C-alpha cells in the first residue's frame, strides 16, 4: 500500500514529466498559476509590451512632384484634384530599450513622411527611420527610450518544424492581437516576395497589419518578424511567413551603423545540388550548392574556389542550397571575411575570401 508521501512524489514526477522537454507532451503550455489548466497567458503578458502598433503617413507620387502640386498645371492638363496623404498601419517590435530601437518591415514604412509608434500602455511616440533594407524587408526605427520593454532575440537556426510559436501584431488596425500555431516549414525560398528569402512558414494567423510584428517561441524569444501571407483573398489561410531572427539581427546591426545594408560581392554563381550529383558526391553533399561560375580576379577566384566545387557551409553554418549561399553572403558587410567549407573531388576544403565592394553599375 502506497504511503501519502510516495503518492505526492509520484504526482510531482508525473507533472514534471509533462512539463519538461523529455515528456511525451513537451511544448504544452505551463499551468496557469491562477488555475489548473494550461495557459499561454503568463507568456503573453510578458512579451506583448514589446510589440507596438505603427501608424504611417505616406506621401503620394503627386506630392513628391512640384509640378503636380501646381494648380495651373493640373487645370491645364485636366488632372483630378490632388490626393490626400495616405494613412496605413502595421506592427513593430522593441528590441533595444536603451537605444529605443524598434524593428518593422520595410514595406510598412516605405515612403513614410511621418511615423508614430503606439505602445501597449497607450503611449504614442514619434519615430525616426534609422535605416531600411528592401532586400530583406526589414526596417529599423528609433524612438525616445522611455521605460521600454524589449524582446530578446532567439536563435532561429535552432527552430524545428513543429515548434510552437505565437504571432503578435496589429491585424487590420484592430489593435494588438495574439495568435498561436506551429512552425510549418523552414528555409522557404523562391516566393519572389523579397530579394533575400529564408522564410519561417507558420500556420499562426497572420493578416494585413501584422507586418512587422513578432513571431516568438514559448520561451518568449523573438525568432522572426512577420512579413507576408499567401492567400487568394489577401487574408489568412494558414500560410504566413516571417523573416528569421538571425537574418533580422544581422540586418539590424548594419542599419544601426550605416543606415543601410552594405552588400558586396564574392564573384561566384551557384545552383542547387541535384539528386544525381548528391548520389555521386556522397552523403556530405546531400545538401549544398554547386559552383557553376567563378568570376576572374574576384574574391572567390583569389581564394581558390573552382567551378564544380560544392559549398556545404558558409561561416560554419550548413548550406541547404544556392539561395542559402546568397542569403548568407549577402548579409556579410564589405571588407569582412567569409569562410567557405566545400567538397572537391572527395576532399573537404576550407577557403577564405574577403567581401569586396560591388562594381559601379
């Protein structure tokens, strides 16, 4: 017959197993301190103060052209009355409380004349555009750092398909909204949404206005910036995309320093490894990118990269394919070194090159 003490210990171990990664139900939200049911409320209460609503006053092309503002010119060419400034809404994430940095999407603040950030507690702060990058659709804003609560960056490379995530933003301008889901896929490319694509796909509801909002894990870490949706009507159908936090963080550092992303060139062209090539090259090349062209006298050529080499890692990060190489190299500032791990005739080589400035167009 079990003693009361043994029964208490048994219940404790069962609850611990349920709530730890080793348990069969790992990832289940913790128990609400106020009750006995799993709840995301404690996590939501902790992270939502870092997510803001962004209001943008944009100018129309007519306002940027002095001729279109001339009443005589408009009357002479029988043009309609000048349009009013355009108002739009989006979302953002506070990532640095000391400097007052807020991340959002480039397309949210594109052509903005005025930007205002509204915090969860109702405070409305004017914001300045620190820098913006259309290639990754990431923009950095700066506000006066008045008792801000930031989100910490998580490691998006550690994500796995099936991990639980929360999407927080301002859909349809309704106000702060939280939705939940899982990571549906990783490394999504070829969507022609941005120049540099390495999307996290999620089924957490993302709608217009969520752009620039936070995608967080159950630790309350920022693992992505919500940026796009795929749907026949422009609404949520369970397929949303976020820019991974590691890419966002690299872009943010350059925007904070230079106001732009200073991309350079390596001087090589790659393509994905085909199944036939992977079979011939062995297990190490099951993922990677085959070098199909090396520009003469380029950094890649000087480093010793040859046509036919298979790039399997860039700066220690495993390469999934050609788009991955482009994304990783595209985030390395001019003048810095890039390390390629590659396969050549069955041998593994490590070569280093320096990123050079892009030649004039």
